[in-house]
């Protein structure tokens, strides 16, 4: 009876995936949800068909890009893989990924499973799959109305992994995650950056990891990479960065990323320090899996930005770069990447406050938007989305000239306007629920102009 229900659940899931995609949706959550109603143990049974390691990627920022990079590296080797590439990172979406990959009887085996998941979902996922490796990108404040205070999120993951036979890959530059080994008794591997030319000795950004997680004293920093990531030490208990097992160095970020990870030279079409961290994280996991450098180098060089992760669309002969923003640190780093480009540019910002975005939009006041006042190459800012007036007000208080701000709440009108302006490049910043609509609009405009995806121009 259980066998029949198991097969029936897979069949229903596969039919719903096809139907959902046929009507224009991604088919990522609902099929898994319905299959679990038919057979609640479906994820546990399908995950048992993984012959190698199950890898979980979580953290506040960068988990989608990091997991997609790692998937491309694994695929480069020819290994078989289950991966929730669509980005549906809760239990139903992960279940859908397994259903889509397996055969109708559910007996198909795979070398690896690579599962991106939300931080709060880690304990639930570990109850159903036997993970061998968990990669945590970082911890930043994100959607307090949904997830609560950051120290609670950190504690939830810490308690979930405690005492398990799991390897953790942690960011050695993040004081909120570097202490896991002493408190969880699991084996930890660390990655981080050596001192470099992009570091600063002061930070204006909001820093969640300002105080020592061991004794509570304020940390002292020798240098900052960005936000709370940097070289730190505690004057009270001596807590400090663990020694990284994988080190990024020699970083160049414009026009694209080049860096070394230990003795491996890597090139990527991405931009921004936060994406350099994503590369080091993915490479660290790949090395722990025993993957050869030649596969890693080719996969990173060939990896193209995915939806909302600096994805480029050519409209009217110019590139338009789509970037997901959802919290202060992510917005700060996105603006830093924008300002790194010396081209004449425009900004479009779509701010929504739906459930998936977080109802509380006060985070825009914690971001260092004032930094853009110094970039005279930003000629126009278009404010859009449900809370277009709020982001326009924030830009005005940041010191941006009011006569260069315009509100167009309708996404289509706003994007059509910004792509019609004279300039070299436009950056389309969007919160989550507006992201895919922005992407559809950009794809439509790109198709109308008859151009393939473009690249950001280099000026100066």
C-alpha cells in the first residue's frame, strides 16, 4: 500500500509540475506540497537514493548564487545531481526538485543532492534528509517581521546541527558563524579573504556582529571587507577569526571578478565583493568534495548570472542589470557594485512589502544609501513598486537631487521609462515579489528590440 501511495505521489507531482509550467508558472512549490499530502514520507525516501553526499547551502545573502555555482561545478564533472535550482527553498520546493529528477517509480539514484534552503528551514530539512555537508554563507539581519532577531536564527541552526555527523563550511570573516565549532562539536571548515585593496579601516554600515558571541564585549576590527565581515578580535575573551582552510586573495572586481583561491586562479563574469565571497564559498565546497581544479575553473568562468543576480538584458542597445535586494547589507553591496562601474548609468528601484518581501520596510533606512550621492555618473533614479513613495523619500533624505528622482509605481511603465533614457547602463534593483515581474518585462523589451543578453560596458 505504501509503495502504491509513493508512486502515486510521484505521478501527481510530475503531472502538476507539467501543468504549472504549461500555464506559465515555475512549478516549484505546489507539486511538492500536493505529493506530500498523498505520501508524507516522499522526501525522506527519495533522499535515501543519494549515493554520495547531500549538501545544504544556507545563509542570509548569496545562497542561491553559491548553490548554483556549486551545481555547475558538480555538473562539469559529469556527476548526477538533484538540485532545487528554481530557488524554491522550503520543504515543498525541495520535494518538487526530487520528484522532477527521479523516475516514476522513485528508484533512480544520484551522486549528489544540492539543496539551497532558508535558514529557518534547516531544522525541518535535517529531520528528513541525512546531510553530509552544510555551507553557511553569512548571517545578516533580514525581514525581522518574518524571522525575528538574528541571534535567534543563528541559535536555531546551531541547535539543529549540534552533535550530528556533518561537516560545516563557514565564513571565517563573519563573527556570527565562526564560533560554531566550539558550541556544536561538529567539524568545521573555514573560508575567508586575506587583506586586500578593497578593504577599509572604518565602516559606516550597520553591523550585526558588533559584539562578541562568546562574552558580549564589543569587537575590535583591524580591517573591514564589508559590513561585519573582516579581521576582528575580542578584547575580553580573545575570540578572533579562525584560520581559513580556503583563502581568497589577489581580488580584482572591475570590469569582472578575478581572484585566487589558495593557488587556483579564477575568473568570473560577476561583479561585487559579495559575489567574490560566493565564489570562494562554492570553490571551498567543491574542494572538500574532491573536485579537480580544472573543473572548478571552467565552471566558474562559464557561470552566467541567474534571475535577479546581476542578470543582463539588452534593451535599446544598452545593458540593463537586474539585481535582487532584500536587506541593508545586500543593498549596500549592490550599490557598491553599481558605483564601481564608471559608466553613465540610471537606477530603477522596485520596493514591495508583500509577505515574501517582509512587511517591514524600515530596513531601507539602515542601508547606506547616502553613498550614491558621491557618484555623479548616476543621472536618474526611478522609484517603483507598491512602496515607491517610501524609496523615493529615502533617496531624497540620502541627499540625491529631487529633480533627478521620479516615481512610477507601475513596474512596466517605470522599466520602459528607465530603459529609454540616454546613458550606458541601467541597474534594475528589485525586492523579491517584484523580481520576476521585472524580469518578464525586461525579457519582453529585449525581445522587442531583437537583442541577446548583453554585457556591462567598461568606461574610463
